[in-house]
């Protein structure tokens, strides 16, 4: 999934429900206390400590040199062969929308259930799309789309297994949740396009920054389709500061892993069974998920529900001690 750490359900062909919509939460639970605790997304609740913003990042248009420094930092952080293999964008969602428009009409297999914007974007661009439960079921597809770690169940697919399943076709691998997980990185090339989200890992989703790692010709086509100055000066500055900070990522992975384990224990106390997740979210089945959803909503805690799986809820991580205590009172 890409952008914003949000899995969602397709309710109608052209209607997708996203997490993170506190306006919808307030309509559902008008008497809930403020401020809301939004646990409906998979965004790191402890953001990267950005240095003070240089005023020029707001006053002037980003230069080609600024963008080149950002792409070099992204290539080093994500293991791309070089900055020419990187396309920078205002979030991965726009890349999910743009990529299908650049490729010839194809047979596309999307491994699901997963972030629904993938299938929707390929469908809107006229491709023949089918959902498969496992990459091995993608035989005959020209394009295989997979999210790893997957949202909402946390499934992980090895790049080698995806390449075999694609049988020589293109693999679009969404690794939005990979930064804080011990997963194998994929190498961009003719057979692989990899999507990486900045906002989820660094807790800065509002900046709107994401990357596609691809062979240089396709990376150039993506950036050309997005147009000049697609990435803002503040987003470039934030990326250049945070992406080289490997020590912060290691510390964040350890801390969020501990938080996820704590959340697992709290879920188990109320009879829930964790069925998957990552260091940034946990997905669980409950004996009375609709009742728990209401109980949480009535005290101003918003979690993710799934109309296609009414027994299932997904929890992001609380941001601080007060939020943990508030959640614990309900799950007790």
C-alpha cells in the first residue's frame, strides 16, 4: 500500500473507504470526546525529528540539484543501483495511479486482499485485472502486483518467488511497510518496479513523499508524467535529512516492534486473535468485533474495520502514554 499506511475495502466499484478519516469517525460517533486517537492507519506514531525548515525551501522552487540530492539519498537508503533508478513523487498514491497509464493494456494479477487502490488504478486505465490469493495463481498475467509486507495481514513475499510467479512479466512490488521489517529488498530493473513510502516510516505522511524504484527509462517516464516540481521543497528537505539516518531507522524498528508486541498482549486480553500485521499495525479477529468497534468509537478511539470481514479490526500504534492508557481501559 502504499501511501498513508491505509488499507481499505472496496464497497462499490468506484467507492473505496480509507482509514484516517476522522470526519467520518465524528459522524459515526458524534458524542465521542475530543481529541480523537486515530489508530485507523499504519503510520509511525513517533515522527522523525526534523531539523528546522530552511526558509528557502518554502520561498523558491526546488532546483534540479535539490531533486538529485533527494534521489541519491533514496537510492542509498533503498538499495537502488543509483539515482537514475529513482522516481520521486508527492506520495506513492500518485505513482500507483500513474504507472498503469504508462504501460500497454495488460493482464494484471493483484495479490489480495490488499490495498484496494492498486486494482482500482489498473482497472481505471483499461487493464484486465483479477485478484488472486497467492502469487502462484498469477499464471498468464503480464503484470503481477503484490504488497509486501501486505496490508492488512502482514504477509511477506520474497522477490525471487514473485519473479518466478510472474514468469517473465513485470512485478510491481509495493514495499510501503518494509523499512522497519526484516524483509528482503528487491532490486529495480526491467522485471521489477518497487514502491517505497516515506511518510509511513518517518511518521510524516502529510509531507506527501514517495518513490518508485525502476529501470532508468521507466523512472524518467514516471517523473515526466508527474511534471516539473512534483515534489515540494519541504518534502525534499525532509527526505534529504531523514533518509541517510540508518541509526534512527534501526532504533525505530526496535521500538515499534516492542509497541506491536505490547498491543498484541492487550488484544489477547479482550479475546482477540492476532492474524497478522507489521511493526506499525496489528490485525486481529474478535468474538464481537462490531461491539468492540462501537465501544472504542464511543470513547474517541478510531480503528479500522473491514465490511468484508466483520470479525476483523486493525489497530495502529498509540502515540503516547495517555493514548496507550485510554486504549487499555477499553481493552481491559
